[in-house]
């Protein structure tokens, strides 16, 4: 893959839900695996808020997540930093 090429989504892998959160992993052409957690909105027509943190999902303030969930909006938590995630072991 060239330096200026953008990675493409190869696969979305779904896992069982935990505490009302859908879990999936997005596999990209550059070998990365991006974890995503999704809480659906109360009303299917409502908005989604996509939240991420450069230090990983677990560093997104729980108060911020709770605020959006309580408001009825859908919430997607994305780990774009891919901390500790890789489809191939690093040497």
C-alpha cells in the first residue's frame, strides 16, 4: 500500500452485545482493526453522536456518554487510535 493511499474498509465483524451496546470491529486494507461500540437512539430517526479520544475509547468521559444516551441520541464510540489493536503482530 502506497504512502498516499487511503485505507479502505474490508470487513465489519460483529460481536454479541454487552449491556445494550453493539460491538463491532472494522478491518481496513492497511491491516488495522478499529473497535466500535454503538448504543442505538431511542427513536430510530434520532441523531447519532460519534465520540472518540486520541487515547482510546476508555478515555472518553463517561459523563459525556451518559449525557447523550440520556437525551435519547444514539452514541458510537470509536477507537481511531487503534491502541493495542492490530490484525498482525508487531515485531
